[in-house]
């Protein structure tokens, strides 16, 4: 089998690539390195089943060249990922997350059904002169499309509420992904992992809250929390997340579905800071950059993933934080 991973040099993408290579797939990574890093995928360079192409999902000619490879599954992770940046620069987020997704869907449709084939009613009339190859598109969305949770948690029927252009762009892309399943019979699935953390996540200002808090604690720098710190997050360890992403590509039961992944447990940012700091540094509260984009309670109901995919998380928050801190320490020793 051969897989395309857009955004495969990113934090989660890197773990998805590793998982796929470990399972014996051939993997092509397409990444413009705006969020990802060559260092994330350096260890795969000598693997004959791995190929990296630096490029952008908005470049349709490049996509045409890449899709000559004929993929069995397409893991579409490439996106603008920063909620706060999307408020300051919505155009970039929209074109990356929505238009870029449309481009990937179009190429997948052509690969599966042909450029000159037509639909007659709800049936495809294929052009016998064209070479076609079946494929599936796994679209990485986000929990940040949801309205705040209640005590029961968020399942896939929970109301959406795009409080940032990031969330709005992802919802628009989700709708396109599902429309290609219903209109064209292209196998697709929308996955919504909750807040993911772990090794290879950036530790600076563009990183995730866990990585930033750990890095500050190790450097004996204060931890700064936006707002009250009473906002909660369901924190999913990246190895559990990558396993979920990969399985979604193999499982036909989730075709045409939206599926969550999380732990079913949430923690306040104040509590998280205490767990990570272990009293090593001061914890401060600072003015929120864009408070209108904050979702005060995020807690996942992952029963659908468990029922359809037999997936559930295996790492506790404490285990994940410990592995992440050890990885960050190792990186500091290498410098």
C-alpha cells in the first residue's frame, strides 16, 4: 500500500508517517514546512519506503505530478493550525485549510474515477481509456469547531460554533470532504482529535500548551496563562492520536462519518500548570490575546471511535507528560 501524508513534517504528521512506515507502507510526505520541520522526519530519510516533497497543497500543478504516484490512502493533515493567527490573518487560514482541502479532494476524485468520467444520476460512467486507482481521504479536522462542552462531554452530534476563522475554515473543509463522499462516492472520513501533545511539538510561542509549560519549567521561566485558567482541555497523547488517524484510513465503517478522538477527561489550564510545574516556577495569569476565540470547556466523548474502530486511548495524562518532558530534556542535551 502507498500513502500520501500532507503536512507529514508537522508534529502529528511525523507520528502518522512513523506509524505507517512501521506497518510497511510506502509513504510520500508533502509539506511546505511553514509549520513542519525537516528535523521531524530526518530519521526516515534513509528508508526506501519514504519520500519527501517540499510543496504546497495550493499548488495544483504540483499536486498533479504527485498524484501520478497513485495512492491507496491520503492523510490530509496540511493546514494553518494557529487559532490566534487565524484572527489576525483569516485569508491565509481560509486558503490553506479550505481551498487546499478542495484541491486534494479534486485530485483524489480524478485518481479514483478519472478526469473525463461523468456521473449519470448517482452512477459513475468511467472512461475506459483512463487509468484509475481507488483511494480514501482522511481529513484532519479539530475539536476547535465545537461549542463548549457540558459535563457529559462532546460527541459528534454536539453543536459546532466557529469562534475563529480557523474553526470556520475547518468546518467549511469538513463539509466539502463529506460532500465528496455523498455526491461522488469518494471514500472520505472527517476526524476531530482533541488537543494533542507530545514529543516533536514546538516548545516556543507557536507550540502547544503542554510543551510550552514543560519547556518553561525546565528553563526556570514563569508559566503564563491566558485569562482565568479555568478553561479546560481534553489532552490526547500524540501516539494515541497517530494510531487513531492511521486506523481511520483503514476502517471502512467510518467512511462518510465524523469521528472524535480524546480521553474523555478534561483538566483546567490552572491544574495543568500545577501538574507540570511541580512548584519549580511561578504561575501567572495574563491578558488573553483574543478572548472571543476561547472555548471554556473541551471534553471528548470518543464512544463512536470505540464502537466503530475499536480505538481508545492508552496513555494517561501523567504518562504522556512524563514522556514529553523526557524528550524535551533529550533535545536540550543535544544542543
